[in-house]
C-alpha cells in the first residue's frame, strides 16, 4: 500500500466533518412562532401570561411575559435541522424591585419522556449583569419528524428557599427555525 | 502432555474455535435458550426509521426507559437483530454464544501473535470461553450483546495494533476507526486508545526502545481523539450522560470492586470464601505433589472430604454465619489467586520475559478498562476487564509452563483441570438467567409496567410466573400466537365493536405455522376526497387497501415461509398507514402526541 491512501483517511474524515457542519449553516426558515401560537398554547396557570413588546438595551422583542411559577406548552412538528430560539430577560419594571431571580428552563416532551434541554437563572435585582437579553437555543435535531411539546417553564430562583416575589419573566421572540 | 506447534494459521484458527466451543459447551450446554431478561423486553422491538436517525442525535433509547447514553451503533445493531431474528430467543442466544466463541478464538490469536506457545494460546481461548464474568456481561443477557459487539471490536483493535506496531507510524491510523466504532457501541471503549498507547509504551520499555518515537507521535493523536469523542458525545446528548459522578471515596471503592471482580473473582459472599478456597486447593496440591503417592493418598482424601464438608452449611452454622465457607465462587477465586500469584512470582524471580510481557499486557488492559468503573460499578459491564484478566491468567500459565522444566507437559492439563471451578461457576451464573430463576421473575414484574411492551407480552408475563411457581416450565415467548407493536389499547365504538387505533406503522409477529391472517380496517375520517391508504407486507407479498368511507374493510394476507421466517421462527407482517395524524396537531389543546392511523381488528389468524 502506498503512503497516500493511509494519509487520505484522516483527511477524508476531517473533510467530511467540515462538510457536515458547513451544511448545517445558512439561511433559516421559520417553522413555528410561539407568539403566533400563544392563544393555542396550554397555559398553567392560565392567568399568569400575556403577550407584550419588551425593550431591553434598545432592542424590542415581541415577547411572552410570565408571572410567578408557570408552564407554557406548545405542540410543534419538527423538521430536520430545527432549533428552538428565544431571548430571556426579566421585565425591566422589576429590575430594581427586591427578588431573588427566576429559573427559566426549556423542556421537550415527545409524549414518552420529558427532557430539560436548557436552564438559566436570571437575577436582575441581585446581578446587574443580568439586565440584558440572554439568548438561548435548543437543538431539536433529535426530534426531526416527530410532533413534540415545547415546554417553557419558570420557577422561583434556584435557591432552596427562593421566593416568587417580583418574578416577572420574559420569553423574547420564542420561535423554532430550521436551517 | 505437550501441545504441538500448530503451524498454519487456518489450523490454529480451527483448533482455537474447537477449544473455545468446547468451553462454551461446558458452560452454556443445555441452558442456551434462557429467554428474555429485564431490558431485553423493550429493546427487542421493531425500530422506526425516525428512531434510527434519532439515535445519532440523542439517547440510544428513544423510548425514554433507559438512562441517556450515546450508543448509536448499538441501537442499529438492536434494530438489525430484531429484523433478522424477531423474538426467536433460541436463535438470539445462539448468536451470543457463537460471538463469544469467536471472541475466545481471537484471544487465542492475540496470545499467539504475542509470542505465546500454541498450548498457552489455546489455554487463553479456553479461559476466555469459561470465565465466569462473561455469562452476565456478554452471553446470557441479550441486551449485553452490545458488550459482545464491543468485545469483538476491541479484540480486533488489539489484533490490528499487533499488526501495525512494527510498521511505520502512519499505519496506526487504522486503529482510529475501530476506536470510534467501539466508542459508538459503548462509552467505556473510550479507554481503548489510551490502552493501546500504554501497550506501546510497555513495548518500548520491554521489547523495542524505538517504540518510544511512536509513543511521542501517538500521544497528541490519542489526546485529540479522546477530546473529540467525549466532546461529540456531550454535544449530541446535551450532557455527559450516564449516572453522574460519584464522590472520591465511592469512586475508589468502585474501582477496587472492578479489579476484585476480575482478578480475584470477588466479591464472594465473603472474602474468606476465596481464602478458604485458596487454602483448600493449595493444601490438596501440596498433599498430592509431595513425597510418595501412596502415603499422601490418605491426606488427599482427607482434604477432599474437608472441602466437601466446608462447602456445606453445617460448619457455617457452628460459626454462626449463613453461608458455606467454600463455594464454587470461592474455589474459583482460590484458583485464580493461586495461579496469578504463583505465575507472577515465578515469572519475576526467573525473569521470564515472554510470560511477563503477556501478564503485563493483561494487567494494562484490566486496569485501563476498569478505570471508567470508578464512575459506576456494575458487574454486568466487566467484559473488557475480564479480557485483561484472561490474558493475565494465560501469562501465569505460560510462566508456570516455562519454569516447570521436565514436568512442563503436565502444566497445561493441570491448568485445564484447575479452570473447571471457573467453568462451573460460570455455569451457575448462566443458570441465573433461566426463565424461572428468581432474579428473572423479579425483573419480569418491573418490565411488565413499561409502555413499550406489547400487550401480548404483558399478558404472557403473569402466566409465565404462575407456571414457574407451579414448578412447570413456561412457554417460550416465541410461541405466542401473535405479538404486535404499533397498536394502542382496545376501545369500543358506538356499535359496541372492539377495535384498536394503529400508529402509522404496525408490526406483527405470527406463529410460523399460520397460513393466512385477516385484518379489518376502518378510518373515521376517510372519504372519497380524503382516502386513507393501507399497505400490508407479509412474507414476500405486498397488498394495498384504500379506505374511502367510514365502513370497515377487510383484507386477507397469505403467509409464506422463507429464510427470514425460519430465522425469526415467526411470520412478520408490516402494515403502514398514510396519511396518519397527531391529535395534538389537529387540536392544539389536545396533549396527545401519538401518531394515529386507523381503527384495526384482527379477524382471523
């Protein structure tokens, strides 16, 4: 065997990996806008939510505002290469009000099992660094072809004795896009 | 007895396979078809093509029953075996035993290429075949066929390493695909590349100092490969997966537990059982070997009687303990301790280069593959640790044979005899997977609660238990008239007729003596403008049916045998429905995410 084929193997593997990741980048198509589907979503508790435009750092996003511990469930049929995206913050109106922050977590259920795919704690009162939009994304590739529930949860901060005082969470422009 | 050097590769392979098959026969003979155990019940099922894709992006078990691990090749192997064998447990277990024999023969080859004499190489194949860690880890439990596949790839990687280690360093690239494959079967194979690196270092130290250059070249590649594999897994799972990281003290205990299990065959019920076994065996050996045979016959008989008495519970009662002092496990542990200590001692004091090399190879493999078990200690996962233990034992036999001088021809037969307690212990372990074994019945109860289990199997499990409790042998799962996947619970329509909703796919396994099967289908939404199409494939035939009204329509499928029917010991019928729907999509306030097809009834089987 000559030298070339042996050296070609790792090179081919690296090239294939590069092609794979490169093919995942490019234009994104909107699959589901959770703001548009807000009326159909299951809200727990029903009265804790509202739609609003929220502006932080001069950027305004159509948002879902959730007060206290909440759960918002939306059904989506997921295509290939799909990602859930949202921006998190606390309502600027409560940034200077006493509180111990909000735990945001995004769950996915395929009807059989529930997985927490992202979790973030923001405490705008205690940590001024949290007074910005925090972008998060959840890769949904695993669920391609399936109908799933995207579950947006908020809870009192991560501490054991956390309270829901001034917990006004904002899910900014939550949507599912496909590359 | 001396074993003649087998010169041709083909002859050695044939003899190694025969030796390994004889060992497997001793351990598993008469108890091959042990049926299903625990996780087998949900892993043996048809796998949807969406799941085949999904396992490359997340957990290996889309049912959500198992903890999240990234094992896509295992998931594909499970899909392939169900396609080939269905629920034919006899065939599935036969595959396990054949695979184990193949691994054992490859271990013989591994030793031969390491320079071991033919007899020692064959002894290695024998020891692998009868080692008591394997029934649980890769033979008797069908879910652990993933371990069997992993063992095959790891042994193949070791053989490849032997082939490339004296060639230019670029040939070592051939190890990478095997390491990746092993890792995608099961994560503990992450240790394969570090172990190959350690073996190369060992070779540089003991055999050929030019190997150090290769070590320097391998080090960054191995580091990069490990980081890539672990990073890839983390990216795919969204977490590291597994059972979490234990505290330091627990990790240390778990690490030693793995070594004890592989090298000393502990845990016995108490370490004293192994010590008692060791004392009994050594004393018997000394009694037989010393002085004139006539006088020592009596001593030997007394020792034999003592071993028998100590293996009953009678003396234990006097000592206030609830177990016999000598058990098969203890005897086997004693044999292993005696062989390892004596072999190592002889090899070290006489500076026997070849046996030391083999023993150290075994030790490196044992220690390396045991390292991940500091995170979680599970006895059913010690298949790769046991591979190292077998090489260590084979090295000991080689040392004893080399040192024995004039009587070296007796070493191999004695070693085979001494390994019989291991085989008997392994046989006991394999018997623990018999359909009516207490452990199997207790996990059957847990399995019956899993959603992924077909209703027919769920109904069969209590009957199986009843028969076991009555002392009768239970029927095989392969004898069930029909087992179905993709059908939901029975409902009744307004007309009182029972039906079941289908998913988008239905798979049925029917007894091989069935000649035809008739189905009834109905769609509450079908119309001329929105028909529902049903495709049924049974045997080599495919039939189609179009529902364009809400009435029941009937279809009879003739079943014909073939190679796959024989392999599966069942006819497989696949039904696909288009279009299907998801209730949660039709009505966003409905939480039902299942795919629903049509109403289904089996009319005649």
